[in-house]
C-alpha cells in the first residue's frame, strides 16, 4: 500500500461570525486522485486555501502533515517550495503575455535580472508537450481558448516540480471534449506518480477518475469513500444530508399556443465580419412549454440567445421574431424586455449582477418602473417586492440588504432569476441556469422553472448538461455550428440521440 | 419535497423587528464611514476654531468660506455622478475657466446689446457648458474612448481657448454688479431686520461697524423652515417604514441624530443672520445638493447610474441604455462646470486666464474623500459635499493660521490619502 503524502487533522477555520471549517480531516495517499466534493459554501475552497498557505499558519487550528513533517505554511511560496500547487477556479494568467511568459512569471530563467528567453521557451515547449498542448510558446494567452488556458496553468504547475496538484473545479468552464482531455491528463499524471486533489461538482467526472472521495458538508468531513464504494447516489446523499430520490421535479406539462417564433435568424461575428455565427435558425416555443437547446460549447447557443435579446451580440443580424403571431422589434434590450422577453445569462458575475450592490437593488433593476411613480422610486414597494422574491425563490441571506457579491453561486443565480421574474416576461431564456451551483440549489432552480411553466410562461433552457435537459424540458432542439441540427420530444430523446444529431450535423456543416 | 440543507431564515422582516437594538448597532457600524466623515469635518472645524482663536466661526469668515468653496462643491455634485458611473472628468477646471472668460467677453467686451444682460449670459453659458459636456461625453459613451483621455484633451483645449479668448495674459473686467451678486450677494431681507442690541454711535454721529447685534430675519425664518421640514420628512419616512415593519433604527438614535443636525444647522444660520444673511451662492448650492440627493437616492435615473458603475454589462443587459446615460452624466457635468465657472468669475469680479486652474483636482479629491470608489458604482452626494467642505475648511483655516501655501498642499494631499486608506481598511475589515 502507498504511503500517506498528506494528512490534515482537525482543521478549524473561523471567519468573523462564521465557522467555515470545523475539525475537518483529510488524508491523501501518494499517487492517488482524491476528489473533494460538497455543496457550494461547504468549505472545500477554504480547506484548500488553508493547505496552500493562502490562509497562513496561525490563522486556523489543527495540523497539516505533509510527507511526515508538520508544516506551517506562511504563504503560497512556502507550499509551492514543497511541491504543493493549487490551480484556482478563476484562472490566474495574464492575458496579454505569452504562454512562456506566463508559465515562468515570477520564476524566470534569468541571470542578474536579464531573462534568457531561449531557455524559457525551450522549457515551455517541453512542458506543453507533457500536457498535450500544441501551441507556440510565444502565443498570447488571450488568443487561446479557456480549455487551453487551463492546460497552460497545469504546465505552469509542472514547471514548479509539482508533487501534489490541487485543482479547484478545473472543468467548470470547459467543453465536454476539453474536460475529457483534462481528466485523461490527470490519469497520466497519476501514472507518473503525481498526487492530485480534485474539487468538482461533476459527479460523472469523479466516478471516472477518482480513487477516493471525501465529502464535506457545512464545514465538516462527512465521510471518505474508497473507489469501490463510489456511487452518485451515495455521494449526493452525503452531500445534501438526505437522499435525492428524484433529481428533477415532476410536472404535468400544460402546453398552449405558440408564443415566440424565430424565423431564419442569422448573425455574423462582431469582430470577424465575414464569419457567420448563426446560420438561419428557426425555432418556436409554446405557452407553458420548456424547450431545451442542446449542443457543445461553441455551437452558438449563447450567441443566438444574446443576439435575439436586443442584439446584445454580433452584427448584420437578420431574421424575424414573432410574438403570438405578430412581428416584434427586438433591436434593443429595452424593446425586447418591453415585449416580454427575458434572458438570464450564463455568466451571472459578468453579465447578470451588480456585485457591489445589495439583493434589493439587483432584483428591481430590470423593472424600475414597476416600483416607481413618475421616475421616483417607492422605497417601501421596492422592499416589499424584494422580500417577496427572496421568499419565492428561497434566496438564503440575512436580509435583502446583503451584497450579491457575498452570496454563493446558487443564491446569486436566484437573484438574477428574481430580477427577470419581476420584469414579468412571457418568454424566459435561461442560459446554463445551473452552471457552477450545487445539487440542492439546482433542484430549487428546476422547481422554479417548472412553476413558471405551469404559470404559462414560455421557457427556453440552454444547457450543456444533457441529463438536465432530458430531465426538465418538453422538447429539445440540438444546435451545432450555428444551425439547428435536430429537434425531438424530450420523452423520446436520449443522450445518444442528441450526440448523434450533433455528429451528423457536423458532417453536414463542413 | 424540501431541499433545505440548513436552517433558512423565513424572511428579513420579522427578524429586523425582533432584533431592533442589535440591528441598530450594526447599522451604526456599517454607516461608520458616513458618520465618521461628518465627525471628521466637525473635528477639523473645532480644531481650526481653536487654532485661529475663534476666527473660523466668525460670521464674516463663514460667508467667505462658503463663497470661496461653493464652486468646488457645485462641480463635485457632477463629478460624483461621473465617478460613480465609472469615469473621470479632468476638464472641469478648464471648462470653468473658459466659461468665465466667455461670460466676461459677452458682458463686457462684445457689443451684444440686450444679450449682455447677466441673466441671459448666464443661461447661454450653462447651455454652452452642457454642449461641451455632450461633446466630450459623445466620444466616451458612443466610441468608448477612455474618459481620462477625452477629458485630458478637453482640459488642454478649453484652457487654451480660455486664454485665447482673453487675449493672452490679460484679464477682462470689471463685471456688472448684478452678476457679481451670484457669488458675493446675500439674499434680500424681505421680512426686515431685528435689532437685538443697537449699534454703538460714536461722538461724530456715525455708527461703529460691527457693534451691536442685528438679525437678518429672512435668514432666521428660512433656517427654521428648513429645520422643521428636515425633522418632518425624517419623521414621515420613519413612520412609513414603521407601518411596513421595516424600521431598524431605534427612536432614540433618530431623535439624537435629528437634534444634533438641527442644532448645528441653526447655529450656522444664526451666525449668518448676525452678519448679512445667507449668501445667494449658499442657497443655490443648498438647492442643488437637495436635488442631487433626491436624484441619486430616489429616482430611477440615479439608480441606473449606480448600476451602470457597478457593472456596465449587467446594466445594459437589464435594459438600461448605458450609452445615453453616460452622455447625460457628462452633459450634467458640463452644465455644473459652467455654473462653477460663473461663480468663480462672479467672485473675482473679472475673468482671468488662470480661473479654475487645478480645481479639477480639488473637485476629484472632494469626491474621493467623500467615500466614492475609483472603480465606480459607489459614492454618496452627502459624502462628496462633506469632502468638499473638509477641503474648504482646511484651506480656510490654514490660510488664517498663516500656513504657507506650499505646505497647505502637502496637508491636503495627506488628508486625501488618509481618507482613502481609512476607507479601504474599513472595507477589508468588513
């Protein structure tokens, strides 16, 4: 049996007013892939920050034993010197610097401050080969996709002679293909003897690569499962503290007349004017219906939705939008909102919320006339509205005066949803509504979607998680390379059918 | 089926009511920045009152203080919106200088006939200011040129035009008395003055200036009306919150706050009344401050500016026309810069090439001392006003003390840095 490389004992970390971790234990063996799972806010990231020295020794209780020594990391430099490297959820690369410059940032091959670029680039090439990235070391970070950036981060970790690699939700923003490649890489590292800790929400990934799983809930270790005991049901039960018999709420669809119809919608890329991103899309949604749009990353789903929503993406937009049979003008966001269309973004932090303002102000932002008279805001009405939606969507916060920047992902998503519910749309476009949020909050979002449909809203859900689409929609469009390549009733759809439509569509497109 | 994994507060309402005192303390702590700023202003005033042996609060000096600093505060109102929306305007000093020169040329040099009337000239100047703001805002809003660059260009351009208008280094004046009243005039005493102590008459039959005590009754009455209105509206807002069950601040705290503010206001009003009444420019400033507080706190356009500064993309995707809003913010800044320029010219009684030179920095400093964030989305009108007064009182106090102008700048710089450091420290602690 392999030896224990890391042992964290009775780690307790308190922030003013909150106990983030209480007596957490984590034991990782040499050469294994150890997954850490838990709901958002369970304390996974905090635990990793304790381990890597982001929270220096002395600010927490408990001990960290690494390769037999008790460690007192004062900062990230101390832990990196011992070969512990953490790759954060938000990538920490400088966009306008090259791959090589980023990999050796702060660690350049240099003598007396003069950088030896040849040495840097040669070493970078070697590292890129190891992670399977075929790019020139001189390429700027901004010119490569998120998947490749993730690989650069890993190459950077390798350059520091990593022995224990910690990945905080590495595949959160990756496509299916890139995710697979990344997981394969982890398995390859394992063969080379590198130990990894993988923090993830995606249970299928854990199933695939992890040797052990430690589940954390409310700042406590619940249990550690060995490979043979790992099952999605078991993990979910431990994560949420009860079993989720049904991951999707059941509902009786009551589908009415066509509400929104889009005809021959075409969009060109905002910068590369010759590139057509959306190629003549026709779709329709009915009253009380939940329609899914499936597809791989880069299929053009978000671009389609945003171009539809007040031309927020692209140019040379052509096509027709009909609301209940009548053509409508959606050339600006305010016009789209007036016609009862709402778009809930996939990127709530960048496009959805004012993070430095509180819940109340965020909820009413898209419908200020709804709480004001003659452009003067009625404070009390606004407060009542905010409290109402806080209760309806079950936003967990001390009050509606909490900053949205301090909320967990799931609660932030509920605030964005509330904002658009208060705008009282007839058509609601939800773009990746459950990305990066935990199992419990996901279920709540599904419940809200089901309730809205039963109230007669027409709903479009864009999602990369196929089980989710199969679980909550009535009908699914499959999109690939800017076209609709398939349409099927959810009842006779399956993951394979969707994938087949994509693959067949791929052949057609080229 | 329930999906809660932990205890969930039912809603904020019931809690807020139950935990009254605790919430009040936390409200006090979270508003520390705001209270702290006002306390800092009071502390600075008391300090200079002591070091200038009582000169600071002398009625004459109070009038001077207001007249010297009003243009900074007027422009700070516009700058607050600019900074909250995530921009900066470096051109305000030059625009003020240019408008002052334009006004002087129109009233004194150019043969405009009836159009050289001070009122007509002022209105034209405000419109020109708005047009300048629109011209700069156009590039910033619709072409996404950074405001720092556009207004840096504006700063050079309008200073140059100002000097060219005045024909090189010369100054143009004197300006008509009616115009000068904007800065140095006092409101007329329509009620009539009240003599408490008759002035001493000397042997030659002339009254000794400054002796006796005569009150400018219009000022007293206006002051009383303002204080009563302040207390009334405060109480009414409180009642409305109570009726909806959302009041967090205990009544005692409200009473203390209202009393202290009212006492302070009445003291200042009394001081003004013993001299020549309220300066006209103070009334103009007061009306503008009230207007901007209302716009930022209560009106949808104000809320939209904060949302745009906090996250422009999210605001745009919420249906806010961010380009038009940015343009409006800069037009507003242009109009207020023009008003600032008129106030400067009226105070000096002439247009000089250096009018308003460097004042953009004082204006920006006032807004940042007042707690605005350079990243946008955060800042209060009251903060900017208090920030402006802190700078003004320090200028005035140090001048009376005879502190060298060079060192005055050093002290102002340190105060700006200190205020922002305190702010950042407070935020990190929270």
